[in-house]
C-alpha cells in the first residue's frame, strides 16, 4: 500500500507543468502608427498642441506608465528640444522583442476579428491601430499572455505578431483560449486520485479482515 501511495504522489508531481520562463525586454520607444497625431503639452486632448507627428516617427518614452485623462490614455515622451510631451496611446505602439526565441505563444484567439486595446478599457478611442488601421486578430491566432492569465479579469495583456513585428495590447479574457494545464483541472485530478487511493485502501483492508474471519470460522 505504501508503494502504491508513493507512485500516486510521483504521478501527481508529473501532472504539474514545469517549464522555463521566457524573459522579454519591452521597448522604451514608441512609434506613431496613425497617419498623423498630435503631441500635447499635457495629458489631455484639450491641452496645447506642440506639433504634429506623422506615421513612423519614433519617440523615447519618459515614463513606462500610462497617463489617464477621463477615458483617454497617453504616453509621456521625451522631446528632442528638451522637456516632455504626450501622445494618445492608440496613436502609437510599443513593440517588444523576446530575448530568447520570438513570441513563444501560450494562448490563442478564440473569436474572429478580435479587437486589441492599448489599455484595459473597452472604448473606441483605446482601439490599437497600426498605419491608421484598427487591429483585429484572427481566430486561433497565436499570442503570448504576458501578465498571467486570470479568467476573472475582464482584460489580459498579450503580445502578438504582425508582419514580423511583435506588439503589445489588451484583449478581453473571453476572447482567449489558454493552452496547457489549467490549475483547477490539476486540482480535480489530484483529488480524484486521492479519493481513489482511499477507497482502494479501504477495500484491501476489509478484504483482509474478511479472509481472517473466514479462516477463524474454519
């Protein structure tokens, strides 16, 4: 019986997925992905427009954080002449490159024409666009969840590849198919095996007692 429980324990350990973690370096620059966008003096769409930037213009980020104004979000960028400016997050994109081996996907897109957002807020102005076109991911397109999958969250952050370039964005959790073992499934399997071992132990013990009782009766 002890041997059986030892084998059961080893089997449960094998069910737990073990893998190497891929480390990603996220770019500290952004690239304008709209035909033209405004660079604002403050993180607000009604603030002073410093100048207009065209598609393909790159800026160095001054802060990795988003600056939120109402339902809008902004990148804070460094200006060549000094100081900082702000650009709408859906007018620029920030790419990310794997330090090991590309995208390394761990999930797929469930629904056709899945929209991608620059922040975890469902709003038209937050739709991610490249070259003036709103991004729509294809059904079963491979993606990489970078913030840890949580089905209870409305959005999960992902990395995805378009024409050899890797971008980051947010999609609804309901639009994702997660690959690999689910923690709940592993727990259910473990409980099932544990209950089965207890039942088997009871059966073997009662069988031995019945045999002893029969031998005494003889």
